[in-house]
C-alpha cells in the first residue's frame, strides 16, 4: 500500500516516463484483498478489492501517458492511505 501511495503521488512517472508500478500494485492489492476477504469474510477487504479493480485501469502505462487521469492520482493516493491506515489501526 505504501508503494502504491508513493507511485500515485508521483503520477505514475519515474524519471518523467510512465511506469507500470500503479497497475502492478493494484493487481497485487486486488488479489491479496480478495484472498483475505475469502478467509475472513470481512467486507472491508471486498471493498478494497473492488476499489483496486475499478481504479487499476487508470494506472496502466498507456493511461498514465495519456494524462487523462493525472488529476485523480493524488485523490487515489489518499484513498489508498485510508485503506492502509484502517488496516494498521486494526493490527495495533
């Protein structure tokens, strides 16, 4: 989650070039959240998986290069942060 937040705040760019990092982390998050939801039955993990699935296409290298979603990445970073904070609070 922290890596996803960082890449979102950077607009999916490394050295000014689009990367596949957002797409990669969204896929990982979706898979892990779905697996955890299946184990725990807790709705928050299903919500997280759906969010990652819905937002993931905005993080492909082509989507980043198009700049169509540049204004959304900071908001998405904030949403990812909220998911992470909730998980961290529950673990402490």
